[in-house]
């Protein structure tokens, strides 16, 4: 009985340490929640409206609608924001694509930190690899990640491996059991975005991080707070 009691106490202690460590990890995250602190950032680190930087980039913000994997509206404002330097990279990419008769279509750029928990909670246990854990935050929360694809002159999406937010192996960059044209298009998109200063996420062909995303703090400023400063 004494031995069993010691095991129970040891297990409780380990669980306590695990929970305490997780809380500390989240508490130690640098998250900007104060608009005054945010406004002290240099211009290249502030958020801008992508539509103002380049109005030719198509916007179809999925989480402003219910056409997404959670099947409900998440964002209250239809605003496509990104860090200034990230948006400038998108501008250059768009201008180069236009010379080829193509363009960018964005599904999800900046995501306030508070919504990361909403999406994570809605993700099924076997799908967690597709959604960043809030204890670490997401590059979307830093305003330096973009979910996107390529469209033709008429705004039609070119053929890609899957739909946006397809949580399955077919969306992985190394998945090759696809029609040749889909592989060609995916490869073109990846190489093109890397050329313009972005890096990839291996589980999602549509997700691109500004290569400097780690230099930005997480932001938990909702769209209504930012609107008058954009």
C-alpha cells in the first residue's frame, strides 16, 4: 500500500510539473495586446492592408465566412492584413505573376492570436499537425504567414493537389500520387514563393511563411482595434 501510494504521489507530481511547464511556456510568449505598444513598432513591422498595397491581389478570406473547416464565421472583419515587409514581398510576387497572365489569391493572412485557440480546439486530434498549438503561437499570429494559391487572368484557381484546408496526406508537399499537372503547379508555386522570400510548411501546399517571421512578436490585436490605424 505504501509503495502504491508513493507511485500515485509521483504521478501526480509529474502531472503537476507538466501542467506548470505548459503554463509557463505560454506565459513566456511575447504577445502584443496593447495598441499603444504596437504603434511604437517601426513601419516595416506594422500591419498593412494588402488590398491597399496591391489591389490586384484577389482576396477570399475563408475565416470571415463559414466556408472553412470549422463551418462558422471566425473573423468579424473582412480585412486582409500582413506586416509591411511581408506585404511588399507579395506585391512583387503579384507583379511578376501578372507578366505571365497569373495572380495571387489569398485565403488567410494575419490571424489575431485569440483565434488560434478557436481553430485549434475545432481541429480533430488526428489533425493537430495542420494547426499550430496556441502554446507556441502561429506565424499567422505574427502577421507573417499567408495561405494562398495562384489564379489565371479570369480569377480561376489553377489546378492544385487539394482544396484549401484539406487535412490529409494529399496536401503534403512530398505527396506524389497526383496527376502530373497538379505536381507541376504545386512545384511552380513553391519555387516562386521561395524566390520571393517565403518558406514552406511541409503539411500544407498553400501555406507560406515570410522567411523573417521569427523576428516578429505574436499579435493579439483584433481587426476592430487595428482598423483606424491601417
